[in-house]
């Protein structure tokens, strides 16, 4: 049975945001993104895939299209296909996100 | 900006497990499943879609294929396309799951 405890998949890198896969399939990515204070995923877009972020721990500053918002633990946000998106950890605490992307980019 | 607070999407029904959509797109479902004690999603399968459950609150007894396991807050599990899966709330507490399915069934 393929179960994972999120906290077991949490690890950080001093160099940059770390992506740790919980599950990978032909249809989707399901990852933990782990950001130390000051780290970010720069704004980018996927033409054919949606991405959903769920804040599992901490607070992140999300950019979706032209808008920015701080989201905290228990918040979720979608970046629909083609829409530029990114996230920064502007806080002084660790940030852990559960991130789904579908369809899985080739 | 399409953000949702999970707790704002949590609501239960005395009749059966409640599915509340956080996001819906051509590519995926992203739902909160809310189960009172004794409620369940019976075992079923989707031929072409994967489903990932993340336990946001409580404890659930998951069936994936021939296996069963209790998962608690912070655990995630995948039911790959074609594999029978379901979940029961055998506990005495409310159960809230974040559920992703992709690709979105027609």
C-alpha cells in the first residue's frame, strides 16, 4: 500500500526550495515543497497543467497571474493552466506545501 | 485569486459522507471529503484516473486493492487508476480528507 506520512517527506536545502515527491504517476505529480525563510519558487507557467498548492505548515506569499496573497496553514490555491504562478517564503518560519500538478508534464 | 480555506469548506451531512469542492478544472477534482463517525465511501474504482487522499483531520480506515490501513492526520495515500479504493470513518471523531483526482472523470 502506497501511503506516505507528509512529515517524513519534509527536508530542506540551504541552497534552494526542495521538492520531495510523495507520489508520481502518469497522470499527476504530488509533492512536498519545502522552503526555508527567504526561499522561493520563481513565477512560471505550465501551458497544459493545473497546479494546486495546499499550505501544510507556515505562511507563503503566492503570486497567481497579476495578484499576490499571503496564505497560511490550511489554505489552498489553484494556478490554472497557462497562468503564471510562484511562491515566496517571506516569513521567518519553515514553509511546507502539498502540491498537485495535473496532467503530469512530460 | 482562487484561494480557499479548507476549514471554510468543511461541512457534514447526517445522511452520508459529504464531498465539498475546493477546485474543479478540466484536469482535476480537488475536494474536501467530510465523514462523520460511521460514514464511508464504499470501495469503487476509476479506470482512467488516479486519486490521492490526504488526511487533514481525524483518522480513516482506507482500502486500496486488497489492503487496509488506518491513516491519521498528515498521512497521504494514492489509489492508482483501476485499483479499488474506499475509506471508512471507524473512529469517534470527524474525518476530513483533501482528495485529488486526475484526470477529471467526464
